C-alpha cells in the first residue's frame, strides 16, 4: 500500500502570528517555522499502520517555499520513506482552490492508495483541503476522524457528531482527515535523523504537475484589503451596589448578548 501524508510548515503557535500588511500574507518570519502538529499526528497514523504491515510505503507530501526543506525532512526522520516537496514561486499566497488542485496533482502523480491529512491547519484554519482533495481525485473522503482503522482495501473510523459517534468507512483509494483525538506523533531518534539525510527527497514545481496557477477558468481568490487587528479594548466593570443584576442585564441587552 502507498500512503501519502500531507504535512505543512507553519509558524509556531507559541510565537507571534502576524500578517504582512503589504502583501496580506502571513508573516512567516515573525516566529519559528515548525511542522504542523496535526500533520505529525496524521503521519503517526500512517507509520503505526506501516509498523505492522510489510510492503507499506509512506510518503510525506508538502506544498511549501523552498526554505521548508529542513521542516519537511523531519517527517523522514520520524519514519516516512520519502518526501515530495512542491515548491514554486507562483504558489506564493495560493488560496484553498489552487492549493487543493496542486496537491491533488502531486498525489495523482504518485499513485497513492490512501491520503491522510489533518482536519485543519493551525495557520490558515480553512479545514476544506481534505474534502476538496477528494473532489479533485474522485476519491471518497472520510473526514474528522477521532479513530482510524486501515485494512487491505478499506479504511474505517469514528467521527464525533452532535450527541454521539458515527462509524464510517470507505473503499480505497480514499482521503481521510484526522483530529487531535489521535495519538501524538513519535519523536525522531538519532538513527532516524541520520537515515533521513539519505532518503529520497523530490522537489517539483507547477511544470511537473501540469497546473497553471494563473488559469482564470478556475476561480482564484484575490486579497482586496488587509489591516492589523485592533488592540483589545478594556472591558466594562460593573460594581454591585444593590443594582448589579439590573446593570448586568442592561449591558447584555445593549451588546445584543441576551
């Protein structure tokens, strides 16, 4: 079985996250670049299956600037067999539509049986890529899984729904996305880090995927305006002097909170 795991370099959530006010894009120099944790958990799902299944090949696939090599290589150190890095200057600021089209082309090129992603990245928070990939690839997509079971020719899992759980499954090839309910990823050990330097690491561009970033037949988002988030204003303090309840009710009504 060939499994593709989508990983993404993101600004560290413990650091500052800012927008570049000139370009409207995330200022990725504002904090340290790291591999998104949800992507690491997705990789752990694939590696856990590989541990008990001979003949399984796990690839990490990422669309990222050419500076992301070291971050993507962490996936190899964790145990992935190879990496595919899609890097092209025309992809700077790509929206969800273009991103999904490019990633689908990379996956189609690799002939994968199963695609595993996180449910949402910590930088864009779009949460739409798994379903969009399924549409582009014409694969069934099973999203938001809190438990996963992979078998020969089939993937199944549990999805949380309002008031309970839902058991879902799909025949391969398929796309699945997982949530943070899945186990944390393993740490790369010294042996894995050294081995990662010799594993196949392919860098490709749009010309390799036959995707036109400027094709106007496919909708592309345009940034119209961007502004810095306004500073947080001080809250209103209500002192109870016998009429606190009435003042609180008036505040809630005035701010349409009641």
